[in-house]
């Protein structure tokens, strides 16, 4: 296995997929920046500027058929020009997606082939448990492992209370409180920064994703801004970008997403709401709607204060969203 590619996250899974292209002067490369009509791709020959071929363009049926940051692509290089043409995308090992903004029913791939996703939230007034639930739903569906980072420890007077709130909706998920300003808790993230491992940072604007990456890099490579007077974040990252850290880990920065529209295939909501799924399995009737049915474990848990009404409402809202998407994908009329 090429050691240079291994440092970019190449492994036996991708090596096996690339086998059919091995003898046709193709090389693999990993997308580090996605522009409108071209891509910057890292290869064993360095960085190349790449475009998809006409055939690739013709065969693409949706936005998700095009390369995304983190993708491994099949290239025909033109080394004397530092350019390449993209002929195919190797199957994605994982992908973090959301529904594209607007009326069009299509998925937008935020990043691909990720091992761990840092869900970054602020501990200031922007703290929002319901938003974290949505992120967790998408991360569980992505095939990646979630880690919740609660940033701006220095701006919070009730840290323990907020951590307990997150623990109630993030079963088994590591929760790490940090302060980028005071450099508190940052060292706890080092266990995830291993050579060849890919980490993506997701979260709302202004939660400190770029600042965290700058700390990892040991220098300022991404622009950052202070929070506004209304305590809301400023949008600084405008595109997705893959970077190699001094530790050898691969990190992907993403633009802030205050509104995360779901695009879920079922696994995500089961993982994010495993407590409700478990309660539902204890209901007397297998088709219980948790409304007027007798011996409903979900209703009982709410009455006893073991399950908050807000969390259950959030769960119901996401189920409705996913049902709506399912009908639109099937081309059925949505009422």
C-alpha cells in the first residue's frame, strides 16, 4: 500500500475498489476542496486541479453523484500541467448528508469517508439541545462515530447542568467541554487525532470550529471572528476544506449550519432516539401510536418524568419530516 496515500486515509477498502482501474494509467486522489466546476485533489504526486469528464457529467443524475470533500476519486493525471480529469468516485465508506436547501428533493453531501464527526456546540446563549438531536440523527446515519464538543466553557456559569442536558439525549456518545480561549479540555481531543484518521467538524456558525482547527494546526490557517453582541455566531467558513494536521490526522472544516434539514434512511433516528425506541418496544401493542392506547410505555415514561415531553415532540417532528421526504422521493402528492 502506498504510504503517502495511507496518510491521506487510504486503506484496504479503497484499495480493493480501485483494483479495476489499476492498469489503465489511473491514479487515486482525495478531494480536499470542492469548487463550482473543479476540485483540488491530493495525490501521491502532490495537489492537482481536477475536472470531471464529459462522460462523468453525462452519467450524473443528481448532485450526490458528483465528488464531495473527502471523496476518493479515480484520476487520469496530466502532471506537466498539475491537472487531472476525474473519471469515477470510489464508493463512499461513510457520508454526512443533509437535504439541499429549497424545494428540490435531493441530498447534499457535506463530507465523505469520515471516521469521526465532532458535533460542536456553544455553551453560551446559542446552546440548543434540540439542534444537537438533529445533528446526532444525521451523524448516526452517516456511518461515522459522533463526539459532542461543548465549546466556550469560559462563557458559561452552569456547565454541569448543560452537560447533563446533553447526556439525556446522547447515550454513549463522548461529551467534551472545552474553552479555546483558555485552552481547557483541548488535550482530551488528541485521542481522536491519529494518523490517517478523518475527522469532520459540524455545527452552527460561530461555535468555534475554525478556532479548534487552528489550535490543532498550531497556527492560524482558517479565518475566525468574534461572536456578535447578540451572542449569535458569525459565519466565517464559506466552503468545505480538508486539511492534514501535524499529528497526521485529516480534518474537514464545514460551513455553519443553523438549520439542518434531515435526509435520513432510518438508522440515524434509531440511533439518536434509542431511548424512545426501547420504550416503544415495551408497549402492550406493537403498533402503538403512544396516544390513547392502554399500557403505553412511552406515555408512562413521560408521566413519570423519565422522558421529557420536549424530546418526544422533537422525535415526532423528525418522523413527520422523514415521512414527508419519503413521499416526495416517491413522487407522491404531499398534503
